[in-house]
């Protein structure tokens, strides 16, 4: 399973098995080739119809430990700052962070109750 995220520069990236891939090219046959974001790494993915068709190469570096949910919150904050120029950045930040923290809190609270019931 993979997810598509947006980079800090606004480009799409694929997150798969704790590594990130950038788009190298789109082919006429409908496939897209994604290469590892680490320049010296030759690992790549081929995706067609939202399904990974081929995984090539072995990563020659450690996995990147960025959490996708946090990256999504940062991306949402970036968009909110750009779209709400009259709203203070600190207010946007506090709103998004508190929403994220509440989501995590309720997840762990639910998990705790489920584990206690067993």
C-alpha cells in the first residue's frame, strides 16, 4: 500500500515502505515511473491504474522516518496560510495542531479501552 503526498515545493511524491519517490516520467501506456528522492539511490516504482506494477532496485540508504499524517497536517497548514492571508499564521498553526492532537488523543483513548476490554 502506498500513499501520494505533496512535497514542500508542491510536487507530488509517493510514500511506499518508509521511502519517498518523485515522478520521473509518465508513459504513453498509462504507467508512471517514480524514482527514489535520494539522488544516489537507483530504486524505483512503476505504477499503473493506482497499483504498483514493479519495484526495482534496493535502497542504498536508511529509510526516511517522516510520518505521513504529520506531512499532511503541515500541507494543510501551508494551504490555509496561503488561502487565508488575513488570518494570523499563529492562529492557523494552533488550530491545525490542536485538531491533530485531539485526533491522536481519541485514537489512543479508543485503543486503550479496546485493550482493557479483553
